[in-house]
C-alpha cells in the first residue's frame, strides 16, 4: 500500500483537489443543495437519465420545456453515466459523475503534460487546470457535460499520441455523443495523420461520425427529421460569422461586453498560437476556435472550455510556472 501511494501520489493529490474544489462550490448551499441540483442543464440530463428520450405522458415537463423533442438537443452519454451511478441517488449521481470525470480528466492532463508534451511542473499545471478558468470549476461541479466531455477528449488525445488510433476514435465517439464539438476530434486527428502520411489509420476516424449518425437516425425515428438536433440548437447559429452577435450588443449599448468577448478571443488565439509544436492539440484547438468564434451566443466562456486546457494552460505554461503567478 505504501508503494502504491508513493507511485500514484500525484494522481491521488489531483483527486483530492478535484473533490475539494467542488466542495468549495457546494459550501454556501450545503443546507439547500437543491440550488446545485437545479443548476442549468442538470434537470434536463436528470430527466433523460430517468426516462430516456421517451418521456411518459404523466411525467411533469420542466417549466421551460413545451415539447418532448426538446430533450433531443441533449446527447445521451452523460445521462447514461448518471443512470449507471444512480444507486447513490439520482441527484447525487449527477454530481458524482461530474466529479469523477473531472478527476479522471485532471489525471489524464497531468500525464499528457508529463509524458507527451514534456512540460515542466506537470502536477502544478494539472492543479491549475482544475481551477482555471473559473467557469470550468462551476461546470465540473454541477450537472453539466463539460467534465465528461473533457475526460473523453483528453483520453482520445492520450490514446492518439500513443498511436492507438482505433481506441482514440472510440473515445472521440464518446466525446461526440457528449457534446457536438467532439466531432472535430477525428477531423483534427485526420489532418495530423495526413501530415504524417499514416493513411492506413484514417478509416478508424469514421467511428465518431458513425456514432453521431446513429443518434441522428434515432432523432429521425422520433420526429421524422434526421437533423432535429440542429433544429433544437438553431438559436446558437443565427448569424454564423465571426463575432456575429456583436451588433446586438452594440444596439443595446453593452460596449463593456463587446470588449470582454474581443479580449477573450484574443487571449485564446494567442494561447493556441503558442502550442504549435504540439501538433495534435494545436490542430484540435485551432479547429474549435474557428467553429466557436462564429457561433452567435453569449455563452462563449462556457463553450470555449472545450479548448481551454490547451489554449489557456498549456499555451501559457511558462507564465503559470513563474513564482509571481503562483
């Protein structure tokens, strides 16, 4: 036992930090945890975990849900994980899955920093990953898909860097069926494989697309529309162009918000440009940046978490390592 603790002390510390961070989020609501359970989008995923997408007629829909097809805007992997751990209670399972996935993501990030990217102070960078940006701390502690998505994304990258393209594609499929940006994982892997002239590995990358097509086919059986998911998510692509929602803010006189989003894009862009030597995460992050900078939504700080570990932590690792920053 002592030898195991010594060998995995970094991983154990990251698990402790993961739990401690979430407990800090829960502390103000310890006697009213319903506030945490109701945090967006937890109730949606809890409903799907309990009933699937076939909501019974006598099941009370949430106050902002008017048709059952609304739930098809949520992918099935996170609800399936909640159901798998439901023996601890449905609501507790929702939080437990987020915490477990966040801990797993931190461990994978640590090992990538240490073994693949050869960065100094990998444990410290993994600790930074757990708490920065603050929006990530919030979503990894509530009923949200960010933690499982980053777990599967980091698993895919870790497997890909170890030349296990088939298993990396399976992890990419799980990420895709957690959040739609996961479909850019095989796209990034494909560009890297083409650059490396590894043609024989390319067919494996069809697995995530096949998984996504399977979910769309299920949507077709429910609604008659193969692309029902995009119908439900149409509000996020109303003006698909860079900074497409800025005119709306200007019209409302919200210039401070305009400045914030410009600075956000600037920092992410600089961070991504600083990871060019790590080609896999550079290509992945660049593709995610090109997609998300064109999405017309005020939720950039949330949706950009899919590339935050690479753009904000790896990209600025030399700054995080300085004593002044610590």
